[in-house]
């Protein structure tokens, strides 16, 4: 199947990432961690296939991800954890909103408001 006929494949598990609602790539984009110019050149993965970031998403509709060891949020500074929880949860919610946009909005409007001017 041609790449244009399927979603992008996760570079961790190899399965298709069928929607931006489950895209770690777009989560990084909407939260200001990845510029728009890097979207086509950066590997894709499922949000849950990046557990280090996924552990910070705290929402009733997102099954918690638990990380143990040095990278666990429990082993990090509580203020840093609170900022990451706030940012990544808002980013995940934004991805869910984007899948329901009708009509679709321009990609420049995908990021959270504070990152829209810096996402170029």
C-alpha cells in the first residue's frame, strides 16, 4: 500500500497511527515542542508509545500511563510535573478537538494559543 493510502506508521511499534488524536508527533507540535517545518521529517508514533510524555496526560478519557524508575513523574520535581501535566493534558485535549473540527482549520491554528506564532 502506498504511504498516501494509509496513516503514518509508528516508529516504536510499527502499527499505523490513524489519526492526530493519537499522534505523539502532533502532540509535540500543538504544545510548541516541534516546529511546523519538522512535521514531515520527524518520525511518528502513538502517544502511548512515548510513555515518558504520556504519563503527564491526566484526563478522564485517557487511560493513565505509569512509568517507573528515573523517568517516572514521581521521581521529578513536583513543580515541573505540574507544568508538564498542565501542558500535555491541554495538548491532548486540543488534539481531540482538532479531530472534530468541521470544517477543518489551517495547520497554523493547530497549536495551543501561546504557541501559534512560534510553530512556524
